[in-house]
């Protein structure tokens, strides 16, 4: 798969540019800066903008020479941030207070029905209101990567919770994401939605875009990107992504 003819490269964050909730490493940051000198680059994730700041932006070099080519799409594209000397929120599609209350009540009921109990040892918030998305993280938002990967490797625990939750929330999507997370958004909000919003914002078509993700398989949180018609590249993790970017820069 080549990106030489493309205008825009869109990357998933967790599992693609970084390990789950871990900072971008220096080698990846340097590669992305080089890519930004040649292409428009977007990063899309279910994570909040605060998470983007800590996990992604804080790792990039201080020079902002090419940030005008960088687009940030937190919470699956229900927010868009662009660089105009500082990061500017172009739009935000937040849940209403009534929607938030409905989701929170349904989530707490489903967690109890699925037998989930808050572990004695956890790291940060278990349930996070991200404005346009409610996210459940079984071990907390700041859990160590090793603990996250051990908790639900086959997704069976989260599948059980999602199966209990989805019927309680018609009009919403319930998606398994990351290593321990479940994201709840309005129906139709996923990475395909975010990609289409960015197409409209930049006035470019799917033929000019490549999407890179680690979960493009059926049921994976990157899978909806395939519905947009953009070229999609499956990677096995950040090291695979580095090799891909290196090949594009060669």
C-alpha cells in the first residue's frame, strides 16, 4: 500500500502510534514530524483531548513548523482541533445532560448485571464523561499497559458488559475499544463518522486518504473506517507503523 499519491494520512492512536495510553516514543515522534513536512496527517481516537495532549502532543518536538498539517480528532471525531498558533477546537458535538444521565444509569446497571466489580487496585476514573462520549475503563484511565493487556485479552469480559448494555441504549452505539475500554456515543459515531467529517472540513475525497489502524478486523474499533472507501492499512502495533512510515519517507 502506498501513500505517495495521497493528500492525507489518518492514524489510529492506541495500538497504532503508541501502546495503550502510553506516550508516543521519540522515534515515532520524529517520523511523524518528517511525514508532516510532506503530507497532511490526522490522528483519530476514542480518547479525550486531554488524553491527546498527554499521550501525543507532549511527545512532539517543540517546533510547530508543520503543525498546520496536523489534525486531531478526539472522541471518534466528534471534536476537531487544528493548529492556528495554538490548538483551536473547530467543533464539538456534546451529549445533552439528559443523554449523559441516561447513559450513566444504563452503564451502572449493565456493569452490575455482567458481574463487574470495581477492583480494589485501580488507576484513575473507571467511568469518564468525555463530553461527546462516555467511556468505561475497567482498571481506570491510567492503568499500566501490562495490567490492561492481562485483564481482557479475548474481549470476553467486555463483550459480556456490552451485551448487557446495548439493549438498554437504543439510539446509542456501544463499542469495545483499547485494551479495557467500552465507548458509548450517539448512534453512528465511530471512526467512519470522524473520517467523513474531516473529508468535508478539508474538502478532499476518500481516494486521497489512507487510514492506518491496528484493529481493522470485524468487530475492531477501526473496522468502521473501511466503510468510508479510503485505503486502509492494518498494522500489528507501533513498530509496524514505524516501518510503514519509513517506507513512505524513503
